[in-house]
């Protein structure tokens, strides 16, 4: 097996893609942050669908590299779509882990809440962490841990994950659950990397019900650092092999 120098292998940031240009803008912004953090690293943004450049086209130009899924959940896109596209490309690339429920991303989530005036000391507050649901129960269970981790050490009435698509509980159901648990006020924080059609729908619900809503994770430096952590873990595993 041929080993490649980890720092010289390109990093391919593979996002889902969207008809909403705000989504691709965040992907490119994160790629730009990574380039500033590591100027020697070849960083390329790619998309699974709806946005160019397509992942297959990007991989066709690479002799080797590491694909880092720009995804929060280890679900269908990471487990099926990306591996199939890698195989179809014939490129000698490895796939890193998804970003997942990384502590760095939880720090960004706390910052997003602080930006709308939410304090850990806020009593009677219910925090809804709104995410995309999956057909994979294990992925949903991992996503649900975000709310528990986020509320640890706070005086909030509670924090729960709501799924904007797919499984229960829905945003409306989670709002009812938190109010039943004693929440007098509610806020929404999106467990999303970028704004898009789904977050717009959530924002409409929030506006209609007088609920404050924070920004998604976005192109924060800690998001870029989490991508690099996944890249470095794959490079270290290659060296160990």
C-alpha cells in the first residue's frame, strides 16, 4: 500500500448541496477558513447534488485525497451517497468521519444562543435544538444528545431536540413538551451548518409564535477546525496502517 504525505493530500469538503445559494456560500467560506489556517493544504469544496462542482467531478481530477463529509449526522448521505460516489470515481481517496456532535460545535451553538441574549442562568427557558431527521434511528439518537449536552450546567427549564423533517418530535411537539415541563419562554437554535429552505420554514414557525431563533453554526473558525480534526484523524490512521 502506498502512503502519501498527509499534509500534501488534498482535503475535499463534501457538502450535500442545495438550491439555496446560502448553503454553498457557507461551504466555500469554511473551505476558505481552512486554507487560511493551513495555507499549504489543497482544499476543494464539492457537493453531492444540486450545486456545482459535483463530488464525482472533483474526485476525477485527484490522484489521492481525503473526503471530509460536511455533514452533522452519520446517516444516508455519509454512509451510502459519498461511498458510492467515491467508488464510481475510481479515485484513491479515503472518507473521514462526519462532523457529528463535536464539543467544538456545541461551543458554537452556545455562542449562537448568546448572540440572541440567552444566558445559562435563564430560568424558565426552554431551548429547542432543531435538526434534520433521518431514517436512521441511531443517527437521530446521536443528534438527540446535543440538547442534553447543551443544557448541562444551565438553569434552563429544559432543552430538547426537534426534527424539522422526518421523525418525531416535530418542532410544535417539542414546544408543547417544553412548556409542559415548565418553560415559560422558548428559543430555537438550529443544528444546521447553513440557512436553507428548511431553516426558513422553521424561522416562519418561530416568527408566527413569537419565538426567538438563533443563527445556524455557519462558517465559524471552530467549524473549520472540526473539519481539520476529521482530516487529521484520517491522516493519522493512514500512518498507523
